[in-house]
């Protein structure tokens, strides 16, 4: 977890660091810190640990920062080792205070290294795994290595995951950065250079962008970046094309990123479909075929696939549950699905005809990344569905299908979740297409249905005022059940997850038919049950399950299709949505009012929707 940034060159080092840290806050906000270097002066360091106020508090306490600073590092923390406190906040220093570093990841052998370094006389000030690194590099320097070699030598002794950036008071303008597993990107202008955990932190500040690979080391100086591999051979730099602009990473007039990102969903879906549905000639044009632009697996290889595994976490996992329905139904391939953190520990049976679909908004979630790596090690073909171009998962997979949602800053996944479902439905249809399972008219109908989703999702968002009114009436409720069946079940799970993570309210998602096997014992007068009751294949059965909870006194909130009075008659509150043109596409529309319900309930409780407590957007630790 955590976000790191480093800047060298130019006169605006501190404002640049603070600005980039603001864009990285979604990765963690338990504490924030910066260190600045100015030639001939000792390093200047400030750290603050005030939860979501840490960065603002830090920015307000920079009056004594050296105005002549020309290089520095910054960090926002999501605590793993050591409670959130100023002492545990980064940057960490060595014994002399002349070396400082920031780190994202976990050093698994930090206790062992720490004991060894303590025996050599090093004094640890914090409870973190990170501080050990500062002392390890100090030790190597005391044995004669320069900063660059000391970092490179230290890397060989580390187990675990790290993206780190190191500075030394005796090396003006130099930042040494390195990574293994945790992401690190680099940016350059003529007179400056930067490192950061992700691209949005560098938008508007760099002219060229680069990605550091595992076990590579970067020597970063104003206007210059030299990258070497684990054998210290220089690697030619390959600039990456970055299409995101700064505005995309800012709030654009909304109260918070989450509502901005919910409102961006129609465009994000349209962008994700762009160029992938091929129109037929004729007027009006209909869609006739699918095209996958970033595929690196041939149609022949896809035709050979005889089993699909889906691995993902959180909201991405819920998108994967929809994919299971879609791939089984349309492509007639068996699909297994696992939360990624379980997958590689249960000995799954894979071979070269297995397609593993790894879904991750960030492309950096370590559980999913490691699941994909273990699948690749068993010769399975790995296809990543991710929103981040050049993320670790995108680079390491056999094929990649990008969602084109633009940067998502709110910790709660919204537009990336919807676009994941879209990308996965495209994949399911594509697999069916290469397997020759569709009549052209059937495919054209489904592609047309996909094409109509941006407009339908926009209509669901326009009903936000009605959802807000429902949220206000439910503001005193503390326990929610979310029910759904078939593709409504992942929608229920996603609705419950959204509510939990930003409202801190108890919310359980169940397959509606399972309720009578135990959980219905929890239903009593005053319980609130939210059910997905749109006209998907098991709609009638959902209504029977709703009747069961109603009979036990529950307050019933139903997601129902516009104009469906028969369904509405069973509800105390209705969340109306347009009907999808194909049942398997319904989750894309049906989840929208549940995002909005969670959003308005969280606001009613006075919560910070973008930065919910205890969470980080990208989970880069196991
Ligand atoms: O970046 P990823 O899609 O791999 O992230 C997976 C989960 O951590 C993520 O979906 C998480 O559950 C979200 N906060 C949900 O809103």
C-alpha cells in the first residue's frame, strides 16, 4: 500500500511533492511525510499522522522548509507494520539522519535484517519494516559503497515487495529508486525528473513517462534517468504513451471523486466499447462483429481454450461473477472463479488450454498479481482485465483487455467496476464468436444491446435524486441485507460491499434462495432488505424470496425496472432503473442505484466517501 513520490530539479520541489501526494492519497492516508534536500544543508524532514487530515496538516507545517531545496521525497502511508504515528511515518532515516527513504510494500525479512543491523550498532527509531532498509543501505555505504551500489546490494538481501526511493544529503540532486512487485513509474522533463507510485501523481509535471520493472534500479537526476537491471546492465528507456490528462485526475466540480466517477460511468462504458463493436454497412448501421485491439492471444489459441478460471478481489471479483454467467452461457466454456487470495493456495488444476482471466482495476493488487503469476507458471494463458496501462498485470499477462474508465481516485470502485463488466461481457462474446456459436443476427442483437448501455446507465444516474430521498428515509438503519439471484447476486454483493466500505454499516449480500437456509433467522421487524428484482431470469423466484422476508416484518427496498408496477407492489421503497436489452447485461445498470444508495447513506452519516477508514485503493500487500 502507500504512495511514494520523489522530485529532483526545479525550484518548486515542495509544492510539487505535496501536490503529487494529494493525488496519491487514495493509496493511504494514515500519515504523510516529506524530506527535502538543499546542497550543503542537512536533510529537512516533516511527518504528520492525523488520519485523513495528515497531508493537510503536513502542508500547513512547512514554514521552516529550506526555500533552496532542489530535491526531495514524499509519502502517504497505509499502515501495515507499526500503528499509524509520526514515528512510524515515512520518510525514514538512517542513524545519521543524512539518508532518507520512502517505501511502498512489505519487507518480509525485516525482523531478521533488523536483528543483524542492531547487533552492528544501528539504532531503530520506529516499529516499521521500512526503517530497516535505511539502516541496511547505511551499513553498505559504511562498507565503502556509493548510494547507488548500496541500494543495489541491499535489494539482493530483501524478501517481499518494495517500491522505494532514497536520497542522501551528500548526493545533491540524486534519487535512487528501485522496485520489486510494488509499482513505480518515472517522469522526466528537460530540467527535472520524478518517481511515483502511479501516473496520475506525475500528470502535468513530466513530458515523458517510463515504467520501472521488477528488480530494476533507477538513478534519477534533474533531466536524467538511468535504469539498470539486476546485473547492473543499463536498460534502454522506453517512453510510455499516457492519454490521461490532469483534469481527469481532478474533481471537476463535484463534491468528491466518488460522485464524479459515478457520473462518468456512461462515458467510461462508451469508451470501453469504442472500436470493439464493428458496425455493419447500411443505414442505420447495426453491429456485426467484435474486435479486440490489445489481444496478444490469437483466435486459434482462444479456440483451444477448454476451461476458464477467473481470479480477482473485491469489486473486481463481483465483476468476475458476472463474467462466469456470461462465458458459460454464451461461450459454453466451464468457468471456475476464486478470490485471488485463495486461488494459488488451493492447488488449482491448470494447463496450457486453460485461460485465466485476472481482473484488477489497478493491475497491481498483489493477491491477483501473484495468482496470475502462479497460473502462468503452470503454463495457463493469462488475460488481464485492468484499467491501468502498463500496470504490472498488463505487462506480465499473455493478453490484456483494458477498461477505459480513466483514473479512478475514490477508494470505492464505481466506474472501473462497470467497465470491468463491459470488458468481460465483450470477452465472453468474443470467445463465443471465435468458437462459432452465434448466428449473425443473435450477435448483432447482443452487440446492439451493449451499445445501448451508456444511455441506460445515464438514465439510472439521473434518478439519483430519488435514491437520495430513499437514503434519507433509511438514514437511521444500521443493518442491511442485499439479495439477488443469477446475475442479480453479484449486484447484491457489490451493493453490500459499497455500503460497508463507505458507510461503515453492516451489510450482508446473499443469493436470495439461500436465505431460508439460515440467514432468514436474522430478519425481524425493522430489518431492511434490498433486493435486485429486475426482470432477469429468476425474477419470479426473487419475488417469492422477497415475500418471505416481508412476511417477517422486513422493510423492502427493490431495484425494479421502470414501469414494473407488479414488482413495485411488493416494495416499501423502489429504486427504478431502465431495463437491459439482454438479461446478462442487467448488472451494469442495476448496480448504479446501489452505488448511489451507499453514497448518500455515507454522506448522511457524515463520512468521507473518497477516503473511507482503514482502506486503501490499491492493496499491494498480502
Ligand atoms: O485494483 P483491484 O481491482 O485489483 O482492487 C480490488 C479490490 O481491492 C477493490 O475492488 C476493492 O474491493 C474496492 N475498494 C471496492 O470498492
